[in-house]
C-alpha cells in the first residue's frame, strides 16, 4: 500500500463511516483495503479528529528524529574513544582520523569532518608544496656527518653548497625528520653579575690555554693541551698525550710562534703545568705578558672554555679511543675541520680561518687607503 494513497484525513473519514453504521467488511470492499489494515487504523486513530492525528504524526516524527540523534551521538562517542589514540593537533593527523572514520566506520565525509573538527575544504585540500626530497636527503646526510650540529649550523653548511632556503622552512624539515640534537646535561653554575671580557681586535693579541682530559677504552688517561686565538677563535694547537709537562707546553708554544709570531698576552689558569719554571722562563725570553685567571673562575677564560665544550661534545664524546696515536690523529683531524670548515656562530657563520683571512684583507685595505 502506498503511503500517499491514504492521508490522515481520509483514514479518519473512513473510521467515521464505520461509526456511522457501515460494517467493516463493506468498508474494506468499498475502499480496497484489507481487514488487518482497517483494524490497525482503528486501533491507532479510533476516536481521533484530524487535528489530533496530525499532532500524533508530528510527535512520531520528532520521536524518530530523537532516536536517530541519540543513536548517532552514541556511535560518535564510541568512534571518538577508538579514534583518540593520540591528540589530533595538526591538520595531517585530523585528515588521517577522517580517513579512518570513513573506512572503518562507514562515515560520510561531512559527518567525519564534523566529528574530528576539521572543515571539509581543509580535508580535501591538496598541498601544492614540493616534497623537497633532495633537500631532506642532503639535510639528513649533513646531520649524520655533524651529529652535534643544530639547524642553524646546518643552514650555514647548506648555503655554502649553494642551497638557499629560508631558515624557518629548514627548521620545519629539521623537526619533521627528527634531527633535533639532544642537549647534554650541564653542571649548575653560579649566578651573579660578571664584567664583560674584552675581545681582541687583531690576531695574536691574546692566546688562551687550557687542558682537557679523557680516557682510552682500557682506562688509561690522557690530556689535550689546547691553544686558542681569542680574536679569530682559531685552535692553534690541540696536543693529546698521556703526560704533558711544562717543558712540553713551552715546546708547543715555540712551534706555534715559529709559524704565527709571538702573542702580546697569554691567558690561562693556575695549573701546575702553566706556573712551572719552564713557563716562567719562556715568557721572560719572549717578553710575553701572562695573565692568570682568579682561582675557581673558569669563565674568566671563557673563549677556551667554550672551545673545550665543543671539543668534548663533538669529538671526545663521539669516539672511543684505543690508543694514544689514534686519539692524536682524530683530535688533529677535528681541529683542522674546526678551523677550516665548521661555521662559528659568534663569527657570523664564518669559520675561524675565513674570519682571520677577512680580517687580514681589511687591515691591508686600511693601510693602502692611509
């Protein structure tokens, strides 16, 4: 039976004919309906007027809608519990959640987008951004070679190779490829005011000296004697050996003086090797002013302390040394790379050698102009 064939008005008029005295069999034959249909109408609409029937129909429709909404809300709550295995914070994660709801729960696209909280236009948007596969590959290669470099130094290395990319985009790729360098825990440092350290304006105005210690795989200790030019941040020497006496320090300083000339000042701590008679004699022979920092104040010699941190972080902690000879070779290779290839942030991304060469060119230009 078609629903549109008998409206509420017609059904009630048929029932009124029955109340008027017409038998059920005659009504069924007259209107072409079955006995079951007639008795069903009578149980549902018996004694009603047309307005009451219309109200009943509206109530039934609203009840059906409420049942449907309740079922959908319960299903949405169940879907959300299954979907939220992690927070949906980015558009890509929300797109994946919409795909899962459409595939696993047979949701419509609009319904799934509303459930996840993403606009259908955003879900259907196709990114026009290139995949940057070559840049990602090169970035990962550089990060594997320079394990302790962050995105800033990697950005400088890429620019040297002719790859010009915005640093914010590089940082996004750096994070997406999970190349973030883990920070090593540092010791607690004293707080308080400190006077700024004067920075030399020319090479060989001031050298800084210090020692770094480490051990071989068999437990034998060795020390690394480091010499830094405070102006260009060049590492003039990084001598590794099991024992470095004051006479050895003097010989290494003589070797550096032969190639670079004599400094005006040397800064160091009060260690026994640097306060020995051999060092006192060396500074008298070369007429070099020697400045000792205050005991327990290593930041008064901050340039070499910063270098020591880079040496330990990027070289000593990255290798296992089997012999003294191996340690000497690896540390010397790292020193050469530090001077010639490693960008220095305090030198505007230049290497120490590049900064020293540019300084020499500027000085020669100034002399020519004078």
